[in-house]
C-alpha cells in the first residue's frame, strides 16, 4: 500500500505521544534557530566574576506582598574559608527589572538585517542567568540555544549526504543485480564492518589542533555520512529487488526507458515510506554521536558550544550535586532523541501496521 506524505503526517498526528513529540521538536528548533533573539547574551559572553553563579530568581511579588513587574537581584560572590567553596547570595540593595522585547546586544537577522531587540533581558547593570553560569561565567541558557544549532542540525546535514548516496547506490545494486550487485554489496558490507564510534574517535583525535570548530563540525558530518550510507543502501537494495518485478516496471522497460530513469522515477519513489521512517530513527543516532564526541573533547571545541561539550562539565560529582543546572544539556539531548524515536516508531506503525506491538 502506498502512502502520501500528507497521509502519513495526518495519521501520525492522531497519536497523542507522536503529536506531542512533534511539537516539542518544533519548539526546540524554533528556539535554537532564534537564539540571537531569545538569548539575553551573545555566544561569546563571559564574566569570570560570575563563575558557577546559580540561576537568577525572578520575582513577581515585592517585599510588601503585592504583585509587581518581574525583577531580579544581582549576586554577591564570597569565599567560604571553611569549605573552600565559592558562595553566592542575593544583593537585595537594588532591584533590576526583567524586560521583554527590549534592546540588548546588536545582531543581524539571517546575517543581513541589523537588529537589537531580545525576547528577554534585564535593565542596565543587572545580570540575568536563567540557567546559571559555567566555570567561565558564561550564561548557560544562551549557550544552550547556540549549542543546539550544532547538536540539532548535525543529524540532518549528515542525512543530506548519506541518504542520497544510499538511495542511489542501493537502487542501482538491486535493480541491475548479478555481478554488479555482488560487488556493490561487498563494498557496502566492508563499510558496515567499520566500528563507527571508534572510527570517529580515532579520526577526531588525529585532527590538527589548529582546526576551527566549523571545520571540525563539517568533518564530523562527513564522517557520520560516510559511515551511515552503507546500511541504508543495503535495505534499499532489498526493497528494490521486490519492486523491480512489478508490472509497471516491466511496462517502463518495454517502452524503452533507461535503467537510471526507471530507478529514479519509478523504483526509488516506492521506498519513500521507509525513507521517512529511517530519517526519524537515524537523526537521533547522529545527535548522540556528535554529543559523545564533543563530550570526550574530540568534537566541537571550546569556546564554541554544543550540548555535548557543555555536558562535559557536569561529569564532576561536585557539579552534579551542587550545580544541577549544568545537567540541562543532557536533559535536552534526552528530550530531542526521545521525541525523534517516538515519531519514528509511530510512522513505522503507520506505514507497516503489522509491526505495531499490541
């Protein structure tokens, strides 16, 4: 049975969990790609005097117990000689109003249009740390938004490379068959036998130290795509073996259509349902791969942010127990991967009802 993209989407949205996961992803992507507008600080902001500052408390009830406009207090930093720890307490001598859609640091929309309005900000002299700061006094909330631009796009960018290769490679192999199919599948199996994560670690560890994060990001995408196309091509090849015996394929051959034309126009479109499922289930693995590399210090490097290298700071037991806001990147990774998996499982049930576990 053939499904249109619109039909698959409508059936997926009837499932409460899948529709919820879809809107969670929409919100995540809107937030990270609107980072310059939403974040109160630029991605290179740092204040060493505010290292490990806790999240700012936003008040809407004043000291007289009455409703007021949102405001916050700055923190006063002190050192405890008994525990050798830095402590923060609120400076109640001055309030700082929390503002919305107010002027802040300047940026460019789409890199072209100058703009200086921000979704949330604080009046001059105030500090607003929605999710606290890291060891370098950088605002975690802002870095989460900017870091998500890398962590949430790496999967799709890798797919744009590996899926077209896998589709065409598997389509040609399955349709032509014979010795060509045998040789092409042995090559794919050789690529599949490469231990993916260990290859990523080895290649990332031998990269020149002077590479920028953008260059590392591009290389990670290429490596992930190089590893991922083979298994996808093998599944497509199996599907093409059955599709090529259909009557409309025989008719196309009888009309003199070329092999490439038949593969691209008639065979591969029949694999669309599987491709949609594969995309939703493959993106999470790429997100985890990038996060794992960055967590190990082999992916995106500081001071640039990704959820993986931000989470690295939370591996210290003291930070986990006393600074839980540093775990926020791990929570977002969990939410994004879970949402993609829920959507993927639901779409798989839609296109293949027999796979649904009752």
